[in-house]
C-alpha cells in the first residue's frame, strides 16, 4: 500500500472530554501543552492555572489534588481515546478485508497516536507522552499490553509476524518511543517552517520501518 488505509482524524483534549468547556478540561489542555514545551516538572501549577484562564492559582490542586494527579488525568484521557480509536480502526480494516495485512495493522497501532493534537494542531501529546514514559517506571511501558484495543493489535501482530509475544514486545517497545520522536521532529520542522514531509508520509515511513523490524529473524 502506498497510502493510508484510513484517514487521520485529529482530536484535542477538548474533543475527547465530555464537557469541553469545564475547568478540568481547560486545565488538562493547558497542562498538556505547557508540560510538553517546558517539561512535566518544568512548569508550575500556578502557570497552568493562569494559562487555563483561572483567577485562582490553586485551581489545579482544587480540581485534581496535585500536579501528579493532573499528569495522570491527562495520560488517562488521551490513552483511553487512543485505545478506542485503535479498536474502531481494527474493526474497519477487518470490514475491508485487510485484517491480516501487516501494514494495515501497523497503521491501526500508530495512527491514533498521531491523531492526538492540541488546539493549534501541534503534537503536544507526543511530547508529553515521551516525557511521561521516561519519567515513570519503564517496566509498565515495556510490559504486555492491558488495554483492549492495544491487546487486540498486539495479538494480531503476534499471529501475522509469527513472533513469540516476548520477542514482539521487545521489538515494539523501543519502536514506539522512536515513533514519538518522529512525530516531535515533524512538529519541530513544521513550527520552524523547515522543509518536511506530510504527517501522512511520516506515518507511512514509520509503518514500513515497523514492518521491516518485525520481519527480521530472531
């Protein structure tokens, strides 16, 4: 395949949240964007509150308890959206008769991550996500998947690629970090008006790299 099977469908935290105008949603959106650019620990909760338009500097503590719980809330809402997108896309490629096509399944794995943008269309969640993974225990990120959508894709790749689960896990985990780095590089080049491929092209390249990586003999 030379193009994506399914189009990208960008979503913001506001899109995902059931109440996109709520103070909690505004704090999560501001927190994600500021933490993405300044570091998870590099921005104060007061700055997040101000960016979200809150007069009360203690708004983060009031609505979430503390910074760590805000970070967890951002992670949770984004990861649930990614997993639901994966499950939906997996159903669609099955309907198209592409459920055993490695490139199509790889697209289902990766596209939902690229879909997570902020209001400016930037890849703030990719920046946030890679910092979160590095800052927390890597064991949980290099463990077998538990979310339903990811589990279904993992089992599909296990069957198609003919790799045992532990080997597949060892190949996917560092690749996922590399894909986040590719999204961030795309974002940097776009924001600096430097020559760059389209996001679709970046995604297609990642799909082919993953396909090649899964084909290498153990």
